[in-house]
């Protein structure tokens, strides 16, 4: 089985892009996913956030259907689709692009396509999952079910943050804490977490945060030595490298724009206040010459450190910032209860 997550097909990145480079990024991403799944002839599992948002362009849904349909026709394999935080609406009055795709795939391929969007469930072999849930309380209930059922050495796929205090107060992004991880491991589970885009491991490899397989932003590239997915025969998880920063991501000083054909470019360096216009001009010329998907400005302007920090804050980051969670962080327990009562 191939396990992938956070593909963000249909991605839209406002900062550091043009309409042309955005479309090129979408086409490139879909092409890389197609290449990846064709390496698997048995079973593919998507552990959340197949698409970049609750709704993406219909053409992206059609092309994604064609991608999976071709794979299913060719291999006769099984496709498991697990809902992530982008795949649901709290009011439940609209259909997501994820569920639209699931409807057409299941209509055509029947039991060869399995959808997981309602809680703790068995996926295949010794692998189970908990998809994204409407809120943290319901997610905690499903965690308890997994603990009570016992893992017996099996793998539990989740789509959530690890130890993120902001997520605890946000239904859009759920959180798994140390206590829950400890109880799940004691119950016999090994964990695989989707949602976070940077990969790492915990508890001697019993907790794997896979990270996304392909970058869709500069933030996905910074500090990365490489991205990977998982392949399993049921007992062991094997890492498969999917992306390397070499030749794909570069940091270039604004005074010397010597670059190759990198897909993601982060312009860095320092400039005086009087050179600020020169920085903008240099980056503008770079955007005209380069074929990169994303080019961001991280140049520090002397005497304007606050604005330099803001230069790398994308529109997506701003939209994702949870103001209520930030306020709650500053309150004591009694004050927080009062605020929660006012919002109820």
C-alpha cells in the first residue's frame, strides 16, 4: 500500500505568483502525483487534504478523477480516500470537491473506492484511520474508540496536528496531545499523521508525521532535506523519497540573481531603506525571466524589521490565523470560560 497525504491538488497561492505560474504549479503537482501512484499496483491511500480547499476549480476535480480512473482501470487496485480538514463544511449544507470526486469514483468503480469520513474505521489489513472530525470533542471521542479497540501492533492513520495549542481551539485543525499519543501507543497502535507539511518522527518511530509529498509553497521548502511518502506491506512502513530541494528550491541574494531553473525561489539578503525600490525592481525582473512557480521576497530592509517579517506571510497564512485561539492563549482559565460562554 502507498500512503500519501496533503497533496493539495488545485492549489492556489496568491503570494509570489502570477496567474500563469499558478496554473503551471497546479499542472506540475497533478503530474507528480500521477507519476507517484503509478508506482503502486495494489492499493493507494490518501490520508487527507487531497484538494487544496473545500472547493477547487471543477476542471481540477475532472482531471483528478481521470488520474485515479486511469490508475484503477490499469491496475485493478483499491483506492482509499480519507477526509482531511479541507474536505468538510461545518454547516453541512454544501458538497466539497472531495465528496464530489468520491461520488463519481464510487459510482464508476464501486467497492474499489472506499471513502472514510465518519470516524474510527478499518481501512485494510492491520491499518485503521480516524478522518478529520467536525470538532475537537468529536475527534477525542474517536481517539478513545481507537484506544478501547486496541491496535495489536497495527497502524492508525490520522489527519491532525501534534501538540499544537492553537489547534485545540480551532475546529478546522485538530490536535493530538502527548497524553493521547501515550495511551494509543500503550493500546498497541503505531501512528501515521497527515496534515503537517514538515515530516518528522517521535517515540522511536512509533509516531510518524509524514509531511506532504510535494511542496506547493516556499514554506514547504524551507529547512527541508527532502520529502517522502510511505509504502507498507502491513507490518513495516518504508519511506519513499518523493522530492529533493536540489535544483528545485534556491535562496538567492537580491544583489546576485544567478539561478538555474528552480521551481521555488526565495529572495534573501539585506538592503538599506534607500535600496528598497531596487529590491522590488530586481525581483520584478527575476519574475519576468524565471519559470519558477513561486518567488517570494524575504529581503530585510534596514530599520524595517517588522515589514521584513511580514514579507513572507502569505495570504493563506493570514486566512488560517485563528484570532479567537490567540486571544484564548492570553486568558486564565476563569476568563476563558467567560469568553466561551459569551460565544456560545
